[in-house]
C-alpha cells in the first residue's frame, strides 16, 4: 500500500477500502486471441463432424474405416467431446472478458478431453491409422495447449487480473 497524506491518520496508515483491479497485461490479449483461434478450430471440427460427417471426414483425409469408427461413438462420448471443445471456446471468451470463470470453463474442457481420450485409446475397435504418430502428436498438442490455457487462466485469476 502506498502511503499518502490522504490515507494517514496521526502517522498510522488507514486501509483504503477501495481496491483497484490489476491492470490488463498485454500478454493476456495475446494468449486470449491465440486461445480463441486455436479452440475455434475444435468447434469447427466438432460442428462439421455433426453437420456433414462423411463429407467433412473425407475432406480431412479419413478413410472408410475411420469414418465408420467415428460413426459408432456413443451419445455420452459425443457429450464429453462437446464439453471439451465448447468448454475451451467459452474459456477463451471468458479469458478475453477477464472473467475468473475462464478457469472453470477450461477445467470442464479438460474433463471432456480426458474422458473422450480415455475412451478412444482404450477402445480396441479404433483403427490403427487413428493411433499413428501424426494423430498422437496432435493429441499431445491438444493436451499441452489446454493444460497451458488452464494454468495461465489460474495464474491470471490468482494475480487479480481476472475478476
């Protein structure tokens, strides 16, 4: 606390009851925009997989076996997949709005990602092509980015940047 004549009383400091929010660091806007762009791709992927599954999956290079496998996902899996992608998207928006609720949104997204990934990687009917080096690399990038956004939002909330 900075002492000035207005908050001193007889040489003793008087607590100022007004607190000013932490200023917004430039890196919040950079991370927020990157998060929004990155997580938008997940939303597009999810939406296109529901709107035009065969056409979209063929356009991204999936073959008949992969398309058939994705078509067998149970409804509960789809719900967790949606929670993962839309939770991260909402987290991005909340981060840009400087809302501490971004932490909860990213945490829910992490839950969705974890459940959907556990299902996929323990399902013996998953085509081998979906367990390739490129797919595993993409999965690692998704995990790393979401964990970073969750960590970052928690750090910004703890420092008072997010309200």
